C-alpha cells in the first residue's frame, strides 16, 4: 500500500504518477484507505482538519510517489437563474439549512436533494441534476480549507491565499 502523508505546496512542480479521484466527502477526511484502478491500494493519512481540493498534490510517506487529487463526479442539483437577486435568495435559504454550496455565475450547486430542489423551484429557479465535480465554498471564516504544510503561503488559484 502507498501511504500519502503530506500535501505538497502549490508551487511544487512535482509531476504526479497517480491520480486519486475523491468526492467532496472523502476530500474532507484526513484518514482514508481506497483501491485505485489497476488494484493500487493507497492510504491517506493527513493532519486532522485538512481539506483537499481538486488538483492538490500528495507526497507518499517515503517521498517517492506524487499523486494528484481529482474531484470525482457527484450527483448534484444545479439551480439556475439569470436573476441575481433570486440567486442570492436561493443561496440564503440553502445556507440557512447548512447545505454545502458551490456558487457560480447564474447558478448554485449542492448535493442532490429533491426537497431542496422543490424549495429552489418554488423560489423560481430552474433545477436539474448533473454529475459534476463538487467544490463548495469553504465558509466565511475560511473553515474547512486548511492544509498542514510547512509554514508557507498557499493559494488554490481562487484568490484566497493564506499563510500556514
């Protein structure tokens, strides 16, 4: 089994030799064991509170193997509207239910839930289900987007760089 114990800095140009597809829930777990294609068994053992993002690079315990994390496809509800006020209202109501949200121009995505789909439709949004990678907002206080790195600045290209 290949055991991954470190997230590499964003500026590290190490070329990955493996791709580890993980859904949102698994990218939030600091301890994980899974079987990849080709019967490659991997374990992830990272500091508690580490949240992996699509494109993150992991280094194996022995420092030999580098893997790239890939956001796996998930069943998501996609609520669309061109009305920004309506989109803000939907995000507000979904957020009040503590639903993880991925907010984009003209649409909001969340784990598929027919009850929440009904709420969005009642508000006037068009809702359908798609299988997509899910990268929800980390939260107003940066919660859940922690990496335990070696004290360097870190930015995922989303404009939210921060020190570790």
